[in-house]
């Protein structure tokens, strides 16, 4: 069984990265202020697009494009990349 310290160590990233790989599953989580700011900015953009655009198809398309951009940047800024994981990796 993994210790709490193993989990905390898995959330540390090298300089220049904003996200750490999720410990379980696929994807990443923000672990620096830049990652959190980017995540909050994406949420604010999605809400703004949903409120300002006049039609549902246009809203969906715009939010989809924004989400693709967010995911691409998050993937680029994730220390270790996106991959399926089953807990903290041993270092």
C-alpha cells in the first residue's frame, strides 16, 4: 500500500511544468499557480462563451475549440505526459 508521502511526491513537477499526471486514470491535475490560473481562465472563457454566443451549435463549437486548446496546452505543460496510471510511480 502506498504511503501519503508517495502520493505527495507524485504531485511534484520539474521547473517549467504546470500540471502533474493524475495518480489514477488518464489526464493531469494543476499543481502550480500557472496551472490553476490556466484552468480557471478556461472555465471563465467557457462560461463567457455560453452566455454571449447566440445559438447552441455556435456555443458548442466555440467551447469545443477552446477545450481542445486547453487540453493541448495542459498536455504540453504536464511533467510526464498523459498516460493511464494506477497509482504513484516508484521513483
